[in-house]
C-alpha cells in the first residue's frame, strides 16, 4: 500500500515505524528537514520537506497514485485542507485526519465528500481519555482494550502471590469458574512471551492477557490477584483536553479533583465541570497535595503535556500515599524507564492512538487494532467472509485454522453472542474474530488468512 504520512511528530513517526517494515511504500512529509533526515536514517521510507497542505508538496510526495493520506500534523486546519486537496486534485481513495479541537469534532456534517472529504477522523485526546477511563473502571488492570463495541475486552493483569490460579495449571481455571467463559490469550514472563496451553502453570509476576465478556472481567481478575477496591476518589494533574474530558466522564460516579497550573484555564474548568473540584496550582507542590488529602486518593493521574512534570508529580503522589498512580508519557524511553518503578502505569499516547490508524491500513476486513508491548505485539478484530471454499477460516474449527506461530484466537463475536476461542469452535461467515499476536511481524500471514478467494462473490 502506498501511504503518505503528513507530519513527522510523535504520532506520524510512530505510524511510520509501525508500517515501514510491513511491505508498505511510505512517504513522510514535514516542514522540519532535520526530523525527516533522522527518520530516514532509521527507516526504509521516503521523505519530502514542505508544507503538508500545499498541492506541489503532495505531488512531490506521490499523491497522484497514493492509496492513503494520513494527515497528523499539529494543525487541524492543515490536516483538513490536505485531505481536501488529496480528494480534489489527486482522487486519493482514503483520507484520514487527526483533529484536536472539539468544535470541529462536534460538527460531523462537515466531514462528507461534498464538504470536507475526510473519510476517518482520529482524535488522540478522546482515544486516550477512553483508555484511561477503562483502566479506572477495572482497578488492578494494566491494559483494558475494547472489541466488538465493548462486548469483549482484552485485559492485561499482573499475577500476584495469593491469587487462586497462581501456582496452578491454566486448565484449573475452568474448575474454579465453571459458569464464566474466558480465554487466556498470552502470558509474558520476565518480558518473554509464552503461548498458553492447558498445562501452563501461572507464576507470580506473570503478565497475563485474557479475553472475557465485560461482565466477567472482575471474576477472572480475582483468580490472578487480590481485587483492588473500586475507585471512589481520583486526582487529575492537568486540565487540558484529556483531563477535562476524563473529569466529565467520571464526575457523576466518583469524587474528582483536578489540579491546573494556568489560572485562566482553571477558571474555565470551574465553569464547565459540574461536580469536579478544580484547584489552581502546581501538581508537584507537596503542600497542595497534603492539603487536598493525597493519601486518601485511590488514583492519581498525571495528564499534562510535559513528561517530566507528569513523572515527578506521580512519583511524589505515590510517595505521599496515593494508592495507585498513572502518568501520561510521550517519550518511549521514559515509558520503559519508569513503568517498572514507582509509577504503576505509564500511558503512551502514541501506542494507545496508533491502533485506530492501523485498523485502516491492515488488509482483509480488519475493524479494530490495538498495539501492545511497545508495538511488538498486536490484538486485532477481523471479520470472516466467504465460505469453506473461498475462505481459509470460515467453516473450520479453530484447531484447523493455520494460524501463524505465536497467534491465538481469543474470542468470536457472532451477532450479540460472545464465544470464547476454544479449539472446537467453528468460524461462521461474518463472525468477528479477536486475535492476539505476540509478534506483529506475523500480521501479513493473518491478513492473508482473512482474505477471500477469487471465487467469492
């Protein structure tokens, strides 16, 4: 696939890294020639220096025969205009734009072919907000990922001593919970993946990824660790788009406090949040945290635009008694550095966002993608089409499907029914199949599995 990425910032660079090794023809456009050179030194891609919305720049980038334009510059307006030009002048089939301003996102009527022809809108702030909200809904989880409109979730959790399943074979999980259907998709032990079988013994500190219906998640988690109490009090550091959106979504159910450094923004938050306590100040101010009873907080979540401020404030909050701390961290090197230490969960916006982009790049009918383990693994939701004669998956039991090494089918969604991916389950046409791949380099093999033969009409 020939893809033009407009913008070499954090999101654009992450997408380029993910797609460059997957037999794609990638060209990255940015006004910063130095950043482009750094990318080109690392990746097998082409680059063009210039303004992303200029027709001549898009032409030099190969827009005449591009399959997709992915506009992820820091300017909403540049992204929209670039999509308009790609449509009008170059007839680009797929146009994806990242938009940040809620005022644009609220006006969906703008984004149609006879107005602003954007096929897919991506809002990183809303995606990250939903991601953090799911973590808060399931305390103790390391990751919570939605599939099939939320009917199925893939959950990552660290096994602790005392969990009923720890020290026992996976097959005993069915004995413990005969009425709760679930499937363990992958296990990471000391950073290395293990493909689970019934005889696999769960050890303390294993990172276990399991698939279950939303209503069964807490029950499965209770087998791996002592359940954390539901979150009742949360403190957010940073009142930007993510902090504000998260407060709005939580304030009806739990007690929310938000700390915002900028006085004008703090005043604006006061006027737009109904039940949230807004504090103007520095989230790394020890006296302020003491006054606001940081030791009583179930969660402290640092969401400012500055990695260093997020890391320091989260570490301070943890030391002062907050039960759990999360930190938004953009630099990958920082994420790896802090996640194994004082900070409980480091949230990488790029890794959270990139799945929304990859879903539109994958071949076959892939409707959802989640990037895991710093991009090394992926979980995908693919729709099976065809019949036994034209498809390599339809009409076959899971045990008969030639899955690539390291790939497991976690669940199948058939209409409103959720079925776990046990070996004897037969895949039907139009089933949504949830797969986990410990090695994302195997993605092309999975894509080929879900492509129908030429005889399928």
